[in-house]
């Protein structure tokens, strides 16, 4: 049986004093570093393992990715006994500065890739446990060991910036300017679900059936497009719809026809209204309402084509 992460860290961080504090770092700590889902999950796994071991620690984050969190600039070397670098390739000039700044700390790395095992970046660490290690075999990637949390909703986003035919009745820019920043603050997995089809562009579906398969896997659709609304409901997915035309137009007409309540006017759109209907769409009531619309639409479709040759 392979040693668990806590056991590996317990070994990696020895020797240590009972009161010694650890600074957890990674590519997620560099101001201009890339933060991937794997990086963040690796940090979560390591932090949970350190908690289990009773080892006091802090994590340094990029101020661009996590404004207000502890940064490398604010994490004073004198406050830490050890620096623990987590995940990612050990390579480049950033490590030269990291080793220089934390020269007074014992520096170790775990779950990293050793691009150049004999390079200065790697040799600057006192110990390394690599995920591509050759001498002692690879360490299981840390992201796989991260504690599970409850799943977040998957939200499709289908907005249009066009429809110039509506002239000065258009509020499309205002709608996008309200919806997109609001969505960025939601704890949800956001997927662009543009209704446009295209051949040869992997970012777009190539057939309507592909699109229906896509939206059928969503938890909610946020849209100011008529077909974003109608096709979401056909798939049984709650749609948070916004009519981007001042005075109401086709989106409102279809919402009324389907008796769908989650419809907001673009000219008076607010984050408060979006929050209210977002919560409803994700509630049992919203999900049940969408399923009923799906049943109705499929029944009407079956009746439409029942007697056709």
C-alpha cells in the first residue's frame, strides 16, 4: 500500500520544530504565474494533510488571482521555518528569486515536475518529491488527493451582442455588462453555450443535436437569446432569461407563451433580480417547472408529427 500524503509530508518536512510554521507556495503564488484547477486542488490536498498533521501553515497566493489573500511579498521569511512548493514544473528565474528570498528557510517541494533535475531551480530545494521522479518512482499527482467538496452548478451562457435590427431599442450591451460580471462572482462552472453552429470550429457545435446534448447537461441556462430560452426548456433545463430589447420583443413573447416566469427586462436589469431568479432556477421548484415545460413541449412535438407520413 502506497504511503498516504500526510505520511509523505510528515517525512518530507523533517526535521522540524514543534512550533515551526510552513509557508505553502506554488505557481499560484507568483504574481504573473498561471493558476490551474490542478494547482488549486494540489494546494487544497497539501493544506488538508498539514492540518491532519497539526502543522501550522499559511498559503501565499498571487494578488491577481486572489486579491486580499496573503502574498509572497507579505509573507516574511523570518515568520517561517520551512517553505513548501507544491505542484507544477520546477524551472525558470522565478525559482532563483524564491530561493534567494527564503534562503533562511528549509525549502522542500512536493508533487512537482523536474524539468531539469540538475538545474539551479531544483538544486535550490533541500528535498524534492516529484510526480515524475525516476530515482524513487513518481509520486501520485496531488490534485487527485484533494478532499472532495459539494459539486457546483453548471451554467450555460448564451448572450447575443448583435440584433442591430432593433435599433435604439437595443439594451444588449447593458445586459452583457450586467450579466457577465455578475456571473463571474457566482460559485458555478460557466460554459459558453452559444446557439450559433459552425463546421470546423471546435468551440461551437456543428449540428443542432449536438447543441441539445450540450444544454441537456446543464443545471441552468443564462441567456438573452430566444433559442437559448426555448431550447433550454425543451431540454428540461431552467433558463434565466433576459429580454435585451427595450419594451419587450421575441424573448418575452416566447416566455409568455411557455408561461415561464424567470424573465427579466434588459432595461431595468439588476444583480439583485438576477440573484433572485438564479436561486429559483436552481431550486426544486425551478427544476420541476423546467421539467414540466419539457414534457409539454415534447408532447406538442409528438402530436404535431403523429399523423405525418
